[in-house]
């Protein structure tokens, strides 16, 4: 669908400029409020099973992604150890899904916050 450059006035008056596209408004709002990085980081929650795989995702959850640091929480010390061994592969897969360079470091926490 394409949008016209201008709209006819319903009362027959002069043409008015076309309204801005919603996506452009949202992009400007997120940029002006400095939400862009937070929104990019929030994508980790949406894509987590695709990144980690079903088995790992069942025992490990993303806490946050900010400044290139992905923090994950494992449900037990044993799973935390496993994730530490897999952190390079996890980083690579996250960058494949989210975009190159989004994840520069993976930090692992052990806990029960599921």
C-alpha cells in the first residue's frame, strides 16, 4: 500500500499534506526518548527459544541485554556451569538472530527466579 503525498480537504478547500506514517512517528518517539537501545535489548526475550534452543530455554532465561552484555539466569548452579561452557555459542547464535555485534559478552547468574 502506498500513501498519497497529499489529501483533498473534505470541504473542497486546499489540499493538506499527507499524515505521517505511524512507523515514522514511532521511530522518532523512540529516538527522542532514547528508548531504541532498550527496545532492541527487549527483543532477546521474544527470540530467546530461537537463540538458546528449547532445552536450554527451559532452564535458562534472559535477564537483560544492554550495552552488548547479555545477562542470563540459570535455574541452578549446574545449569549455570553448562551455560558458561556454551557462552561463546550462545553469543554467536544471539548475534545471528539479533544482528551482528548486539551481544559482545554473556554473563551467567545462578538462581531460582523462574
